C-alpha cells in the first residue's frame, strides 16, 4: 500500500500564489518563488497537523501552509503496513495510549477513528523476564528466586510496584491520592480530581530529598534514595527503560506516574498511530490548507516583504529543499507569513537561525530544560509465529540484553486476529537510552536483511544484515531456541536524535509553556510540542500545548472534544469499574457534559428547595443547556415549567487552560457571598443567589430571563435607555453599604477578613491591570504592527509607569468598600425591565473608584470602537456615541447624588461619627467633607478608568468591541485615540475635576 506521501504526491502539484489551488501537497523537488501566507506551520507531526487543521477550519479562506522536512506526514508517529494476508500495521514510533488520556480519545472520536481503537496488550503472565541469564515468567514473579539481592520488602514486586513504593515514600499518601484523582475523573467529579492533583503537586513542590528540594533531584536520585542498589538495577533491567543514567527530574516522573491510572488499560489504533496525524492532515487539506514536504526550515526573521502583502507579512522564513532520498536540492524557498508556529522538538529548534528575532536569553535555557531520549525499533518478519511454541502469544517480554523490550506479533493487531499469521511479525528489539548506542556502532548501516525488505513501499529502511543477525542471535538466547530459523525480512526506525523527551530537574512546566508559547516578545512566532508541558513525551501533552497557543495567541475557542468528558473507551470484554462496582456519574455539571451528566445535575437540583420551587415540576421535566463562554467556569442553564436557574461550578483551574493554569475553586464561594452582600444593598440589581455547595464549589442563582449582555447590544449599535441611572444606582448602593460610612467597624473588619481570602483572583487583577502590560509579557496583545510604536512609548513613559504604580498601591492598600472587582459592559445584562450585574468572582475590598472607573472605561471603549466599525473617525459623533458619553456622565452623576443621599440618611458607620457633627457648624463642615470625599472618589475613578483602558487596549482579554473590528487599520485608528485618552486620565487624574472633563477629553482624543 503506498505511503501517505506517495498518495499526496498524486494530488495536483500546484504552487501557491496567482492561480494556485488549495488543498495541495507539493514535493520538495519543485521550485517556487516567494510564498505569502497568513500562518506558516513548520513540522507535520501531530502538533503541526493539529494546529494547521484547527486554523484552516476556523479561518476558511486564509492561507495556512504546513512545511515538513521529511517526505511523510506524522513525525514521531510512524506506522507501516506489513506484508501478508492479514494486512496488519506496525508502529515504528509511538504505539499506544492509556485510557486516562481522555482528550486524546476525544480527538480520536472527533476524527471518526473511534471504531479503530483496539486493546493494546502490554504485559501478560506467560511473558518473560530474561535477566542476568535466567528466565522467569512474569506471572511467577512473586515466588521467583531472582538473581538480585533484594530487601525483604522489595521481593515479589514488579518494576511498576517498586516505582510506586518510591513515590509513596517521597510523597506520603501518593497511592491513595492518585486513586482518588482517577476515580473522581471517571465519575466526572472534576472538582474532586482537580483538588487531589493540586494537592499532590503542592507537596511535590515542598518535598525534600536528602536536605534539598525534591524539584532539584533526578528520578535516578530518588530511586537510589529509597531502594536498594539491586532493586534499582531490577527496575532498570525488568522495566525495559533506562532509569539509571537519564537526567529526568524526580517530580516530572512522579507527575507522570500520578496521571497514569493505577489500573490503566491501553489501546492503539488498528491502522497504526500515524492514522491520527494523517486524519488531521486530510481535514487540513479539505479545508484548503497546502503542504510542502522535503522543506527544512533554516532561518526565521522579522520584516515585511516586498510585493504582495507589503506591510502585512511580518516574518520571513528560509527553507532548504531535499528530494525523497534526502539529498539537498539547489536554491532556497522563501516564505513570508503573518504568524509562524514551530511544531518542532528542541533539537531542530536549537539549530534554527533566529538571530533576526528578539529572542530572549531564556530560549537556550528552556531548550536545555528537556532531555532527548534516544531509542530505536527493529521489526522482524518470521515465516511463522514461533513464540507460540513457548506458550507466548502477545504483549511484551523484557531483558537486560541489548534487545531490552520485545513484543510478539504486530503492535497494532486487533484481538481475535489470525493466531497463526504467515508471515509473522514481531518487534524484535526496542532499546532506549544508552543501550541504543550498541546498535549504532561498529559499522552498522542500512541494507537488505534477506531476500526482501518490508514494507514494499519503502516507507521505512531495512537495517543492515549485521543488525538483523545480532538481534536474531539475541532472540535465540533469550528464548533458549538455538535452532530458530532466521527472519525473512526486517525494518527499523532509528530515533537516536530523540524518540521522546523528559524534563530535567528544577524547571516549572507552566513557566516553560508560557515562554515557549511566544519566545520572542511581541512577535507572532509560537512553539508547540509536548516538551513544554506537564506531560513531556505524551500525545496529550502535545494537544495541551497546541490548544494553549491556539487559544491565547489565535483566539480560537476550545473544541468540545477537548473538554474531557470522562471515560470514552472501554475494553470490549469488561465495563469500567472502580473497586468492583460499576461507576455511575453522580457529580453535577462535569466538563464536556453528556446526557447522563444532565440527569445527574437535575437529580441534584431536585434535592434543593429554592431551585426546585423556581423551576417547577420535577427533574424529569427539566432541561440542561450550557451557557456563557465557559472560559473560567462551567455555567449551565436549567429550564423548568415555571422558570430557569443558572448553575456555576468552579474547577480548580481555568477551564479553557485545564490543569496547566491552576486557580482556586474557592472563587465561587466569594462570588456567592458578594451576590448576597450586594443583593441586600441593591435588591433587584443582581441575580438572586439560591444555593451554595462549598464541597462541590457550585452555586445556583436566578437565571435572568429576556436580558442580553450589554456589550453585545452596544456592538450592534443599540442604546439602552436608563443605563447610566441603573448602574450609577447599583454602584452607589453597594459601595456605600459595604463601607465604613454604613457599617460598624467590627462588622466591616469581619467582611474584609472574609474577602481577603480571594487572593488568587485579586492577584490576577493586580498583575493584568497594573504590571504585565507595562513590560514584555506573553499574554499581552495589541494590534500589531500598527500600534507597536505606541506600545513602546507607553512602556518607556516614566509618568505612565509612576501613575500605574501609585494606582496599584492604592488598590493594594485601600479597603474602602466591597467591589464587584471586574465591572464592565460584559458583566451587565440589560432588558426591558432594567439591568442586572453579574460575575462577581473577583469580589474584594478596595477603592470605590476601581469599580466606577472600570465601568466608565468600557463605555469609552464602546465610544471609540463605534468609529472602528464605520472605518475611520469622522466628526460629528453618531447617535450612539453621543449617548455613550451621556451615560458616562449620568453614571457618575447618579452615583454621586445617591451616594450622598445614602450618607445623609444612613451614615451610621464608625467613620465620621454623627456625634462629632451635631451642631450647625459641624453639619456644614460634614456636608463639605462629603463633597470632598466624592471628589477623591472621582479622582480615583478617573485614574482607574485610564488604567483599565490601557489594560484592555494593549494587554490581556481585549474586549470584542475592539477585536470584532476586522480591518486592522481602522481598529488601530480608534485604539490610538483611546490610548491618548488613557494616558491623559492615568497621568493627570486630578486634572479632570469633573466627569464632563472626562467626556470632553474623550472627544478631544477622538478627533486628534
């Protein structure tokens, strides 16, 4: 059967540009001129194919190019079809998945490959340990007299059990915590699973080994610290992988052990693991993507290209071409692209010429943070399955001989296949680590191993005859078969440059992932791959890295299959069980909801009196649907005969980022409490809270019917009569009621202490608003290159930096009132009956002006964005713009007026005690002070308004008011005007003595 490359080369061989077709695969043997792309993806392994496909499908009509040095698709997933009537496949690269990798299995299902999943046989009781010259059946290990001097507690334990003993010693409670984590995941209880994982990783960070941090130790250090010398040797010899000389960090290996289910089942794809990237590549081609094989990237540099797209193509790429035999062809291929994704491992990355990019000094250190593990795979094809004569059928045997691991039959053979295939394949040698060198020295080269080499398509090289002869001799020795007839043919794949990677000690995978996601500041050059995750060497790590870059740098939503919906594959011979009992999902609202989870959620709500009364009927009458963008939490609407409720559940991480961005689930508790406190002060202005479940980190509240998000209405050019009055009233009532003007000092201190625990959410706001935007930081984003000069000027402006620092100090030290904490047009819903404020998860005590200024900033963003939707600023203002500035003024005016009225009528707090101002003179002085107090709040509000404008223009989480403007020139023009206003408000807050000074400044900034 021809390889994927041969099939691809039969497609139309069309060059990009001019009348170029789409969906083409072009050989490196063709010449080309400069190509102009929106995104160039380099590396056609799983990561590259996944990124290219997601971009091509999300951005139909864009030019997405995929480049690969090899002449095949798949990278380290390399599958070949074996000769013979069975048509079986063999994996020369990655060959198995465990069923805990739910996101990978989700992708498999999404690609229509679910029916190709078959059990992968790992160890079987009849298989062999051949160690130090003796043979032991793996099932007889407990009573065997092994040639190792083991301690009594070490005897009878398999290599995996000894590794678990080490983990339990280094991190007490490891075994129980891991089981809790995986059982909770299987039941859909993501909050329980996440807490267990977060606690485990916390203990790894604080653990110690021989008076030094555990994070600084290697796994081999850990083994030697806990096990006897011979037990370490047994783990190395019988486990099949090198553990004595590698530099893998102890915490990295512990993390891998933890995330592997204790009773893991393994699966593979019957047509080989390469079918996964091949299916992605086929979708990419169907979506209009184009592929170039035989193209090795040499250099990436910044700079616009002449000709087509001048001023738009930000990066130049230089490729060398090769033919199908690996010989370099003359000339180069030059490509210009707006964005570049490098789906490359550390070796090829380190070889690139990146001198034309402002790459930080950290890149070399980050590349050195991971270690390549060499390996090779050698398949033999025998006339018949001789191992069956020894009672062996499938799975793995291990040996301390240079073969190290050997697997009987095809690695992709489904169960129930021909028990006596002819010819019969086996993975005859699978060494890794230092033992690989024994196979690559001594003049070993490629050649013919018999009369034939397989596969006939030539997709994998045949090893030299000396390699095959040596492996065959070792197989005879290991199995005690001196007269075993030689193989008919063989093929191999040399992965000595790195079959997978491990992480060295002392490196935080989260920091690595952030830096490698954008290694050059302000450049749209991104690196993806499993190396930069908690999961180096894993297919799931590959997907996590790719999805993080797609989400953070290309604004692509998370696909539904990625949202980990629990177990997706079950061995055909047994149901998934835990502790002997069938697992039933009873946790409400797990991620990636299934119909069963819907039933669990409605059954849960039926036990709660307030939600049940609001919904009417019973659980069988209710319907569940997911609402909101779901970026941080899981949010559901449950509809009943009488009404609806909203359910929000907080996992211990940011939902779209997964476990790579941990975040306290306690935020939902603070949100519920803020709804209670603000709801008492401003009834009807917020959704009514109905229930809080602290154990599940879940809250239930009123679902506001017939309302839409304010930002969406403004984006359509609509008005909402009374907006300023409604929000101004909400601000006045909530900020006054939770201040020292209204509360006794003891009550205020108790509230402050309660919300002080929301530290993680406050830290996010502190960093994003006041710090990150003023330096190079991976989350920052702006319209580039159009605003590059303005951003550089902001970061070099000492007046701006000092003003931002003063505001941060004010935010950190003031406990003036209980804030919403993130009030903007996306956290206000409007309808015919008024407006409602929601999403209080950032609630904390702080300066009143933070809430007021934040909301005003977003009205002003909408004001400037209206020009962007039209194309360019042009006086006079349109109707909506004039209305927006009116709402800025009205919000403040109503806030001031009603705050003062509340102070006069209800000022019973311990600040400004009434007894001090009882006479007429005192009353007059207090009234003057009230005005001065509100003047100070206005000054704070103006400054925080400027800070929020800055953050939303050149930082993280830019609003759709701006990102929805498709023309970058028009978008940059309105953002440039908004930046002028932001600086004015930030640097000269006290100079804007009234709210009309602010709206006048906005008009002036708009017209330049």
